[in-house]
C-alpha cells in the first residue's frame, strides 16, 4: 500500500472514530485537550476559556496553556491571522517602553503573543507564562496561521 493511501486511511479512520471532526484539531496523540480551532492554524487562542495551544499535523503539540487577553476597550481581536514578525527582546513604543519578551506579532495593529501577567488583562495582546512565551516564540514563524476564537 502506498504512503498516500495509508495516510488517507489513517485520516479516514480518525474521522470515523470521532478523533477528527469538522477540521478541529484534537489532542488524542498528545494527551492534552483539543483546541477549538481549525487544523490549519499553527496557534490557537480561546478567549472564553483563557487558553492557547500550538498545533500541527492534526494534533495539539503544546497546550493548553493559560493566557490573559485584552481588557474592555482593548479587546484581543478574533479571527484568522498570520504571524507578521517576531522580536525576542521587544519593548512597547506605545506603552512606556514596557518589556514584551518573546513577542510574536500576528496582526497589523501590533497584537502579539508575549510573556506577560497571567493575572492582569492586557492592552490587546495575548499574555503567556515565561515558559509558554518561549515555546510560542521558538515554534511560530512569519506566515504561520493564528486563529483566535471568542
């Protein structure tokens, strides 16, 4: 049996077994919880559950991890985005030179994943722990898809 046919059978078996449904990534292979995002997203954020994931090849590769997001008036936008650029030692020109370690920018308006408080809401960015921010920074690259769901 050819590799493509075996891969198709594997995907078909996963769909039939309920592991893959409607293009949503599952975490069956990693033991984590499934993300609510489509399989094409390399990073997923759920604002309602305050969690984020890294994913690829139809499974969750990292997460869920806790996040904080934008406060009222500075909400984190929902939708599908692409990583624009990264900066390991970024400082905010908009917010008094505030440090934003391991920044991964994914909107045209400056919204990024970065290390930040998991207790206080942000000005629109997605705050991650030190460990998670480093993992997102090391994993994501310009052009990668990011999906933020309500």
